[in-house]
C-alpha cells in the first residue's frame, strides 16, 4: 500500500491526472477494495498534501492542483465497475456548511456511504442553510451528514444543525472543526459525531435516536454564555478591530513599516483570521480553539521565514481594544501564554 501512496503522491506533484487515475485503478485491479483505496490511499495522500503545504514544501498552487486531481480521481473511481452498488441502506444527505470550501472529506464520506449501500445526495461545498433545508424537505433523507473543517464556520454549523433537527432530520457531524474528540459537535447539539468516514458509516448503520428540537430553539439554548454578547460584539466589529490592529502593529512591530504592499495585504489577512478565530472561541467559549489556531499560525509563519514574535503585538493590541470583554481577555491571555512558550523572548505583557 505504501508503494501505491508514493506513486499517487508523485502523480499529484507532477500534476499528472492520468497517472493518478492509473495508480488507483491499478490498486483495484490488484485486489484492494474501493473503500480502502479511498481512505487508505487517496485520503492519506491528501493529508500529506496539507502537511507539506503547511511546512512550506509545496506551493498553494501545487496544493490546489493536487486536491483537484484527487477530486477527479474519486469521481472516476465512483464509476469503476468495482464501485457499483445498488442502494439498499437508506438515504443520507452529505453537505458542507455554508462558507466551508474544503469539500474533499465530505466527498470521501459520500463515496464510502455509496459503497455501503446508501443512496447519497452529495451537495458539495458551501451549502447555504436555507438551501440545505429545502433539499431536506424535498427529499426526506434519513439523516444529514454535515461536514465542517474550519472552526470559524461553527456558528453557521450550529444554525444548520438546529434547522435540520427542526425539520425532523437527525444530524451526524464530522470534520476537524468539531474537534478531535467531537466536543463541538456535542456542544452544538448534533445528534451524533464521527471522527472519520469509516466511523461515520458505522454510526449511520447503527442508527441513533434523533434529538427533538423545537422550532423556537435558539443558539443561546445550547450556549448560555452567549448572553453576554461578547461574540456578537466581536463578530460585528471585525473590520474595525482589524483596521485598528494593523495601525497598532506599525507602532508595536516597526519592521512592518518597510513591508511591501503584498506583505501588508498578507498581514491584514492574517489579523482578520485571528479575529475570526477569536470570535469562534467566544461562540464556543473554548480557550483551546483559539490557542490551537494561534500556535498553528506561529508554525506556519515560521515555516515561511516570518518571525512568530510578530503575533504578540497583534494579540496585545486586541487585548487593549477588548479590555471590557472578560471572556475575550481570557482567550487572548491563554493564546499569548501558549505563544510565549514557543517564543520565550517575547513574553506576553
């Protein structure tokens, strides 16, 4: 199996779709099951694509090209004679939450479920909740498998979960955004959670009792801490927080004054991501969500030759702007403390 992965990796890096397809079809011809090809070859190689991008060993363009090729190979694999199944297990809708463009994990799940006899409606990336609910009412699936990879989309995922349940359809949550232990799936009221495609298929086969949600159900019913309005205030003033932080950085981090226009643009985008993840941390009231993002960002910056110490002044600026927000202060302090362990020369103020 290692040889198959290496050949697929080489094909992806070369941008050779035909070699990639030949590799996976050859694995089928050699006796590997379609599910194993999907999860133990394609999914594993796709994970390597992400890891190599994070380490700055492949470019964004290479990452996009590799992902696109993998997506097309999955589509081709679905039409291979070895992958054909007659639906018999029930009907499931597989969709990514609105704003979530990482569709490949959901695509892999959809194909695994097809192989296991489910009638799958795969709706793809960035599905607006009203459209998802319209589909649910029209087709009446037994369950919705909802994928979310980016934690900043958790508030949207929460709305989708609640809406599906109000329509009488249970939700199986999956994807990195819900946490390695599924904590956010449970916190946001999902009926079930699975860490990977095989576990999701097993969970659907076992069945689960739907959680009854009243049509009047609101996010604050699941997350009472939202009553303090910190999430609402931070998410509603993101643009101003970013603008002020960028201005502060020029004073706190003098090296920024010599940045090119492109470097300034990237810095502004990075700060916007920080604010968005801070808002997500406030929504879930989870320190680790924000801290994990900050330490991950520090590693990404270091791999690209940007000093991780540049994050300290940004966090300090946000702390100064949000001094009247106790939960925001807690999250920012936790992140600054974690960052100081990575960059001890720049301990938090």
